[in-house]
């Protein structure tokens, strides 16, 4: 399993921002926090799925959500 940082940087911050429809600054915030926004867990956004799609399956959405959930619960 990869880290969120490794996954996002592996795809590219500008590419993730564009695919998710957010600013690069927002993506840097995810990296700083170590998890995707809480909206991912309430079904309001699908950033993990979009990252999986642009990485062509290299970084799986379920793994990104698991990483985020663990970090979020530890905070």
C-alpha cells in the first residue's frame, strides 16, 4: 500500500487537481493533512476514484480511502 503523498505525487499534483476540479493548493492541503477531505466518506466527492482513474489503476481508490481513514481517525 502506498502513502497518500506517494500516490498523489506519483500521478502529479497538477493532474490530480485538474481531475478532481480543485486547486493545486487544495491538493497540497490534502498532502499536509495526510488524508483526503472528509467529504470522501460522506459520498459528496469521488476524489479517490478519480485518482485511481488517472493513475490507470496504479493507486486504488479503496487503498487511498483506507490510508485517509486511518490518518483521520488517528488525528
